[in-house]
C-alpha cells in the first residue's frame, strides 16, 4: 500500500519538476497592465498570498527565506507583466517556485497584492553610505555574534544576504530595538544547573530529557534535564540594543546591511527618485524631475543642465553583459550622451578611456541609437542611421556583449553588431543625462536600467514598453 502511494506521488511530482526547470510559455496577448486590480481582486490575492507565499516572503512581504517584497524595489522587474511572469513561472535556479495549479486570473490577483505590498515601503529609502557603514559594523563588535561571508561569530543570524531578505525598516528595528521581534529560532534561554551554575544562550531545542543551546561564545551545549534546576526562556534578545548610535552611523549601518546581497546576476536601477539610484550615492546636477510614466516613476532631464552622477559602475568586472534601459527621448540637441558608465583610475579617481555609452542622434522629429563601447584598444560604435524612431515614445534599448560580439537593440529588434574583444572594466562611476565630462546633455526621461552579467537573448529582455 505504502509503495503504491509513494509511487503515485512520484509520478505526480515529475511533470511539475520538469515544468519548474523550463519556463512556462508566455500566454498569447498577455496584457502589459494588470486587468484585476479591484479591491476584491487585491483581497483575493492577499488570501492566495498568505497561503502560498507568506511563509517565504513574510506575511507583510517583509522577507525571510524569500526576497523582501514590501520595499518597492523588485530586482527581477517591477511592471505588472514582469511580476505576473515571475509569480506564474518562478525564477530559475532559485528557491522561488512557479505558482503551478493556479489559474492566470488568480496569478493576476496575487500580482495586484504584491504590487500593493511594494508600495508600502516605497517611502523607506536608503540614505546612508555603505562603505562608512562597514566601519560602523566593525567598530561596534557586530562580528562577535554575526557572520558575513564566513567571517565572524555564530550567536546571531548569518548576515551574508540580509539585504535581500529584510527591508530597511526591519533592519533599523533589529538594531535599535532587537527585542521587538525575536525570531523563534533565536529565543534566549538561561539554564541553572543543580550545582548552581548558570548558562545563557540561544534555545535550540528541548525534549523531555535534554536541553540544547548555543552559549554566548557560539558553542553548542547539551544538558540532561536531570542536571538542571531551572530553565528560563525570555523574550529579551541577546543582542544589545544599539540606542546610542548617531543618526548618521545608524543610517550608514543600514546602507551597509542593505548592500549585503547574493552576488546577483542582474542589478536593477529604478529612476523613481533623484537622491539615490540603485542604492548608490547620487549627485544631482541642475534640476532633474521625478515624473509619472505609464509604468511608474521616471526621471526627466531638460537637455541643458540636468544630470545624475551615480557612484557605481554596475558592469565593472563583467566579461559578458546585457545593459537594458527604458527611456523616452524628447528632442534637444543633435548629439546626446545620455547614459555613460566609466572606469576610473583607482589611484587618482580620474576617468580612464574605458567606457560604455548609450547615445542618440536627433534627426528632425526622429532619433537613432548609438551604443559606444571601449576597453583598452578595442572600441566600437554601433549605429544604424536608417533605424529612425519617433521622438516622445517610451522605448527599450539594449547593448549585449557575449564575449565575442557586441549587439544593440531597440524594442528587442537588433540594429547593429560587431565582433571585438572587450576586456572587463575596473571599478568606476556612471552619469545619466550627460556624458561624464558634462557635455552633450539629454532631453527626455529614464525609467529603469537593468544590468545583467551575461548575454541575454531578446526573449529574455525586459518587456518593451507598450506604445501609447
Ligand atoms: C520556497 C520559498 C518561496 C515561495 C513559496 C515563494 N517565493 Fe517568491 N521568491 C523566493 C526567493 C528565494 C526569491 C528570490 C530569488 C532570487 O532572486 O534569488 C523570490 C523572489 C520573488 C519575487 C521577485 C522579487 C524581486 O526582487 O524581483 C517575487 C515578486 C516573488 N518572489 C513573489 C512570490 C509570490 C507572489 C509567491 C507566492 C505565489 C512566492 N513568491 C512564493 C522564495 C519563495
Ligand atoms: C551579543 C551578540 C550580538 C551582537 C554584539 C550583535 N548582535 Fe545582532 N543579533 C544577535 C542575535 C542573538 C539576534 C537574533 C535575535 C534578534 O533578532 O534579536 C540578532 C539579530 C540581528 C539582526 C536581525 C536579523 C534578521 O534575520 O532579521 C540584525 C540585522 C542584526 N542583529 C544586526 C546587528 C548589528 C548591525 C550589530 C552591531 C551593531 C549586531 N547585530 C550586534 C546577536 C548580536
């Protein structure tokens, strides 16, 4: 009987697992925007979420085994369509499963609820500096109890990927009022032996005969209950409350913890604010404005003096890459260098010649794309003067390098290609709205950029924005 049950269970499991590895086909006529967003849809989505997702992503989307969903930042894409496809199909090679056995209508309802979760934390930006925060972390002895990438102690949770798991709000609370929310697997316990010795630590488990705990030095300890006079569980965290950190130190520490993420294959920069893009320190030139686009916020540049300088080269070290941007060119001067990634000399901080650029040329009421890439003596501009597009529309553009060939695309359609060898760039910084030396300003708006450390095929690109 048992064997038969086991067998039938395995037969049932197999197709699901196979499906799990292969992306489900995208339904025909998949809408760009969610058709199910009424209050009833959101409520139905919430119920489905609680049953299927809450144990990994937290009941309020605060994250746990799954990613934070209430911070307003979705690494894998934030449009309705992206979220639908992620929830429906899962994310290959991660713990994120597809929602199998759920109708598309139900997936749209969950999408509506996840979108709503995402809006909750949108007011919670990272304002500190991660590098300064790493020093705060060192100085305050956090590593006595926590490990990051294998370095440090074991009493508290491993923080290696904490930024991907927890929202800034939760991180702040964990530091200032650790006792507010002590996870069940970190409950403090104090045991007193019959001989009168007392040992404190984290309660690991307990049965009729024995108690297992991790003591304050991180060692596992077991006691027979017959040796113990008293066992006291407490709700007060073993982590000291860091109430006397200055505001700046605390915010820097939060920025540092937030930066601790799995070495993600893809990084998304959302242009939904100007003071901080992609979690990096950002310098503002002129008065770029945050505007509403059909898919969320975007930053608009005036073509004369507006620009953002971002303290990061998101493709430094990449041997292959895909650089995608959703933007809207609005006119302005003929030559525009609107997104520039530049390597810097680590000794002087000066820009080297190694750079990656998105440029456009404006021709009447149309434009064409120019993708310029240089590394060492290899350089190439990909531009097709005949591939003209009307100004004023939102577009998806991409530059892809697979280690041999550089290609560029507008709305997933290839416009240019060239064979060359581009060595990886060193660390550097980026400018948006102007070339890094402040010439050739951009008139238009940028919604989002995604950087992936491998060559994506056009079918893997972010969905091109629907034309208005
Ligand atoms: C077994 C745990 C688990 C379950 C169950 C689960 N997820 Fe996930 N989910 C993850 C993990 C882990 C990630 C992060 C994957 C990565 O990027 O490495 C993730 C990522 C996501 C993302 C992308 C987040 C981003 O930053 O782009 C969304 C959206 C999401 N999950 C929604 C859901 C929804 C809705 C459900 C329920 C239908 C669900 N998940 C069920 C573990 C889970
Ligand atoms: C004496 C040991 C100890 C020290 C020192 C310590 N912690 Fe903790 N920490 C813990 C324990 C135990 C927990 C788990 C219980 C809890 O959440 O309060 C914890 C929890 C946390 C969490 C929440 C983790 C999660 O998964 O939600 C964060 C974040 C954190 N600590 C950061 C820090 C930082 C930053 C410092 C230094 C400023 C620090 N800790 C110093 C013991 C310590």
